[in-house]
C-alpha cells in the first residue's frame, strides 16, 4: 500500500489523487471509492466538527461515534468495542497536525477487514514513523486552505491499489472562479489581521446566528452557529467540482520543496513560541505543550474557561481565532461522550500561519489573564 512517492511533497506527490474544492468534498467521494453503500456504518471520533459526519450521512451510511479523550488521543479499546457487523470503515482525525497512533489503528482495521480513512485536514506536511500522515489509510483527505494561501482546495489520496479514482468530475463554474478571485483580492488588500475586518466578521456572525444542536441538549443555547461563516453541511452544487484555476495558479508557485520546508519551519517556530507564552497562564492551557519532530501544526489550540467571552474579547482586540467545533451534529448520542462535549465547549484555536504576529499574541495572552 505504501507507494514510492516523495515524502517531502506528499500529498502532492501521491501517485493516485484527485484535487477537489474542499476536504469535505474529498470525503464525500471517498465513500463510493471504497464501495461503502446504504446500511453500512462508519466509526467516527466523537470530537468532530460535523463536516466529517455530513458527507457520510448524505451518502446514506450510518455513523457510530467512538471515544476521544480530553488530550485528543483516541480510545482504541472503545473503538474496538464499537466494531459491529455493519462496520465497514474507521475514520481517524489527526487533530491540529498531531498524529493519532495510525499504525495501531491500521492493524485493527486489517484484523477486522475494515477500510481506514485518514482525515488529514489539519495534518498537511505532518509525519509519523518517518512517513507522511495520509499514507497509512486506504484513502486520505486533505484541506489546503488551512495551510496555504489559497481560496479552496481539497485532496483525496487513494493508497489502496485496488481502488479507482472517482469519475464524473468537472471544473468549477466561471462565476465561482470570479467570486474566489474577488475574495482573494479583498483579503490581500485588508488582511485577516485587520481589526476593522475582524469586528465586521464578528458583527455579521452575530447577525446570522442559528441553532444547530439537538432539541433538549443541555446548555445547547450557549453554542450558536454563525450560519454564513461556519457551515458544516456538504454543498451538493460543488461536490463534483475539481480545484479552481485560482488555487492551481497559486500552488504552482508554492509547491516547491524549499518553500514547503520554510512553511513547516515557521509554523513550528510560532507554535513553540506560543507554548512558552502560555506556560504560566491561569486562563489558557495549551492542548499540546510540546512539539515532537515531524509535526507541522495547523493552529495553536488552547483550553479556556468562559470561552464565549474570551473569544469575543480576542476578536475585539484584533486577534483572529476560532471556537473550535462548537456544533453538535444532530442525532448523535452526545450524552455518552462528555470528553468530546468538554472539548467542544472549551477549545479556542489561534492561527500560527507564516505571518504570525508574535507581539500581538503576547498581548493576547495578557488580555486573557485579565
């Protein structure tokens, strides 16, 4: 299964891959590629954003959650206990670029005749056991927007030689291309760190809130979904679209070994700086307090009390950050997974991209102490 690709440029160097508009679209196409049909069931980690579940549900398949601990490690014993006759595949998420024990999970899948799906949306360029994440599963999905300055882009990698690439794909519409080019221009002119833009972002998000949690779920009203800015639903109008020309033109300039290494170096440096800044904080606890070799982190996640207030404070101060995965996908037995509920209510993730402002982060940590 392990192909002879260039590890440093994976997944771009993968032999069997297809580039789509998003990671969730890649997951959508993974289902038919694996031959998973109605009545089948996929094991999905309990800490998820919902975008992993929706493509599976829309394909007519069932979802069975398995336990994720508060340190974001998966409970392999609970995973094994959840395997049933309907189970066809296991989805594993490498949170924030940090690997799960994917070799162990691979063995479990092999033992039970299951497919392994690696969600590497947070794990572009991360390594495990001297291999790139995304090379262990039968299929793997990536999201380029979390790491690279592109308006769209997801990759479906097929490692299992018995599987075929999806068919019936076509390029995005001209209208979509123009929309993305306009968005890139606006962001280039204003910058995501522009304080006025962030205040506008916060205002519009508040203006279009809606609830996306099961009726009767305790404290559900505390977690609202900004409909225009965070939508975990699969978009049927774009699901068969390949990557945009806008993104391809950007990738052609940055998909070089030297530049990739610089991206990894800067992200690691920024992450380690953030760890040091939060060591003595009483209000922000790093989810990961170290950075092993081979890991390219996507963001810097911290656990905070009174997350809603802290999140709003940081936005008002011009610090872009996210309440990470506050949505409870409808119909899931969330009461059985208090660890995942805790994570959904307490994690804020702060971008550590290449233009990370260290002084501004230092100020943010001081604001959080107040």
